[in-house]
C-alpha cells in the first residue's frame, strides 16, 4: 500500500460561528441528524427538512431544531429568490435535483457536505475519527463510552444511539449526537463517498481496509489509497490506531510509519503492538486480556456485555484510543464493561411466543458472517432465522457469492428485495441473486427469496419456533420489520391469525 496520496487538499474548514443560519436537507437521516443536534447545541440557528415524518424529527424539535416534512425551495429562499439561510448542508444521498439544493445553488448559498459541517464542529476539539468498512459505529460508541467511564465527557457524532450501563446496573441510551463538556469529539468517519478526507483527527482509528463501495472508488487500489490519504490527515503529534489482524489495515499502518507517522497496531496477531489474548465467547458476552503498546506490559482484562469475538478487537481499539487521550489503562479497560451496545447493532427488539427478535445494521458479507457467528451462542439450542435485506444493487452484484457463504451460517434464510438507497433500480439484481447461490451450497435449512419486505417478514415469523432467534439484517428499512414479526408471533401465541388470509400452518408454524 503506497503512501503517495496524490490528491488535492480538502476545502478550508469554517468555524461553527461563521456558518450562520444552517439548513440541513434530509435532517432525519442518521448522519445528518447528529450534525444538526451538535450544531444546535453549539448555539447555531438550525433548521432542516426530511421526506417523511418520524421519531428522529420529533427528537430534533425537542432539541430546538425547526424541521419540516417535505422538501421545498421556500425553506431556503424567499419568494424573490433571496437567501433565507447562510449555509445548506447535504449528504451524498441528496441529488442535485432536490428543490432545496437546487434553490441554494441558484441563490449562491454556501453548500457544505455533512462531513464538512462535522469538520467545523471538530475544529477546536481533539478529534477521534473512526474509519473502516465495518465496525465504525460500534467502535466509535465504545470510544465515547470508555472515555465517559474515565471521567471524560466527550462529544460524539455516531449513527446510532449509544447504550450504556452505570455502576448500579441501570441502562440508558444517549442519542448519537451529544455535546460533551470536554475538548474531545468522537466521530464515525464515513469512507463510502470519500468524505472522511475532510477530517483532521488527533487519533484516527481504522478497524479494517476491506474493499467496499467500489461503485464510488472504481477499484480496490483507489479504495486503499483513500485510507492512505485519510491517515495523512492526522494532525502533527497524532496517532493512527490500526487493526493488525486485517491485512489492509496492517499495510496502512506500515505505510503510515514509512511516511513518518505514528501508529499503534492491535489484535491477536503476534506482531501487534497491543496484543489481544484469551478471547472467550459467552452467550452475549466476550472476555479477553490485552497488553502492550501504550497499555504497558500489565495484562488488562476486558469484560464486554456484547456478543462476538470481533467486539474484543473493537473494544481494544477504544481502550487504546482512550489511553492515547490521557486515560489510565486500567480504568480504560474496565470502562469497556459499561458499553451495552448501539442502536441497530444486535439490538434486541422484543420477544413473543418464545422467539427473540434482534435487529442489526450489517450489510457487508464480512459483517453478516461476524453477526451470525456472534448470534450462535446467543441462540443456544434454538435456531437462527435471518431476514436479510441486501443494500445497494452494486454491492449485491459484487458480493453475491460471499453473501451466500455468510448466510449459510444461519438455519433459515429469507432474503427480500434490494434496498436501492442512492442507486437506480437494476432489474437484473434481486433476492434470487443471493438465494440461487445459497441453494446450490446445500448449507443450512430453508432458503426463500421474497421480494416484498412485509411478506418476507410474515414468512420469517411463520418459520420461527419457540426458542429461536430471529434477526432482521441490513442497512435499509428492514429495521421496521422487527415489530411486524413480533406482532405475528404475539398473534400466533394467542391463536389469532395476524394478517388477512393467514393459514393455520402459517400462523401456528
């Protein structure tokens, strides 16, 4: 992995107070809503719009953000075309045809990408930027949680609620946008569109450099080079924290060091600066021992209240980061135990008729495989039933065989229609793109392709038996199907058909 970045520098970053009145397009989205919340907390005049109503908009209203349902040029310019706002913030999902963005362009209003607005929030902070094809949300939340346990109230911009447990065992959830009292800001650094190159972090964490988003980058080499450029953005005196167990991340650390930068590697790999050893997996828990590098030679125990061996690595990255920011190693390691999870990452949704339902955002084959391995001890003697919604036609096409391999780890698989997100519909790609490959393997139990997502939810609930674990998996609106499945299961337990036309066999399983 070459250290030759060869790219233009990002635009200058404006202080928050120079942004003026800010309008955010798609303000209900996970990434944009946290920026809106942080800007409002910093005293900026903030407003926004979204295509649909929902809990996110209500939460923003409670935080003092003016929001509208529906996009309209009148939100950003007056009847005479004069600007009503000073800055418009958009994500990569907003198209140039959006009426608010088009009106802002025509009126000469400053337009910033969401990442540029977040860079403004980082400007006077020690920033931690967490990047990688997988694990960003969880690792970011772990960093903020460990710092909190060490007495550092860090600000954070994370695409999901952060769930923590206090010393008395009480759990609470904090929205993904939090303005803390310290000078530290922790943020997910989204590599999907290259926008993570707008950040200048004190600590950059890279969990892995496994090629993804090739619809944007075009090649593996271009994807890897983006991470080299990201590491080059670390401020003087800052540190790259990279996973030695991932070949791409390890190569990045070597390239960064060769270019004169400072890096700390972590992992089970024998050459890692911080070694992760004695990893033990329980039913929803993980324990490990970490030592070396900035943690010193004394072994430190990690006890995690989340499932999956991969989370031992994520927690180690969080502990190392906290220590680099001044935390005491023992306190940082102990602080990892207070992390309970984040929204949409193995998030329990409820239980009915003896079946547990869990929602998870995983949408890359490596993530799906890690999820199912983590779910196996949680399921115990029960089966794993997966309702999987592919995310993006391009990703489904590129990784169909790997998705099939990952899903073969489940006992029952239902694949529904592709969530298109920012892409145009590709009629040649659908659920059968994956299920045809999965059926050929002969692995696991039943395999079903169901285009309609609501029908897919009904199929999944009919398959589930008492003792089973049902997972709704994907980065799209599959997250809305957990309640549908629970309603089916509740109706089944009471002996009542949960939907018109449901047969006894469907209802009773």
